[in-house]
């Protein structure tokens, strides 16, 4: 799945009914926050976004005006113009989920959800007969996260990999649950220093998860994901002094 198709699939997933204007802002912000559309990349045209989100073009236009005003996207005119995600996201993009990070209760809730949703997604993905395109997409997401040069970009690529795993379950409901969860996970992880040794360790864990999925080993995939989650918990316990956590 290419970048545009991945973004379109994420935006057109089914969600609980809510105010169209607020949901439009929330979906686009979440897509940016999770790296589905990266800093510097162009968003689809207003008409395309309206079709993806099943809202009016006026709603998209109003939502975009707010995102421009608050520094998340920028509009450019001319032959190569359009609306682009800014190169450096404002700090205010954190907390899109409305979570109260990082209380012990919040971290405990994230931890339980991760063990159910993320480990379960890895197990189901490893159980399915994957197409060549699905296998290539997962491997590509892994390679991107391993080859990142700028640590500031790692969280986005990390989330993209976890979302790809959710997509391999062939459940749009699970993809939405994973997206909401990863927003909360990143809120928690953004309170921790991101160092090369942490990234290297995370990459090794990601590789084990992907290997188990690609070789059709459901229990090994779930176990590798749990190891990954527990490693993040250890970091959050260390920095926050709580008995639970996330990544």
C-alpha cells in the first residue's frame, strides 16, 4: 500500500458518529501525529479529503483554516502548491487524544490495552495468509523505522509500523482502536528521553515481531510484542516511578 492509499484508508475508516467539523480536525491531526502523513508531505486536495471523510468541502475548508492558524499545516500557491504538513510540528500537537498523561492510572490503562490490542493484533496478523503486497508493506515499515537518521522522526515511524501490523488483521475497527491507542502511547513516550540505545533495542524487538508475522508464527509474534511492551514499561517505571506503562 503506497503512502496516499495508506492515508486514504486511514481517513475513510468507520468511526463513532460525532460532529463532522470536530471529527475532520481530529482525523487529520491524528494522521499527522501518527506519521501516516509526514512532515513536509502534501495533503490530498480539498475535494479528495471531503470524499474520504464524507463531509462537505466547506467543512474541510474550515478545518484546514484552523490547522493553518495553529501551525500544523501550511498552504502554498503556484504550480506545485497545495496544503502541506509543516516541517516542524508545534508542541501543542501532543495530547490530541485528550489523555491525562502521565498519571499512574493512565499508564496502567495504556499498559492493559497494549497487551490486549497490540499483542492480539500481532497474533492475528501472523495467523493470516498475507499477500505479497501486505508482506512488502510490513517489511517496508520495518526498514523505514530501522533506517531513520533523525531521532525526532523515530516516533512517527514507530507508530506507522504498529499501525501496519493492525492493518494486517483486516479489521478496520482494530485499526481505529490501534490509532487511538498509539496517540496515547506517544503522549506517554514523549515524556521520556529518546536515545540511540533505546532505539536500537526497539528496532531489534520490532524485527522479531515482523519476522514472526512473516513466517506465520502467531504465538511467537504475540510474545515478541509483549516483550516490546514490557521493555517500554520498564523505561516508564524508571522515569515516572509507577508500576505500569507503555510503547
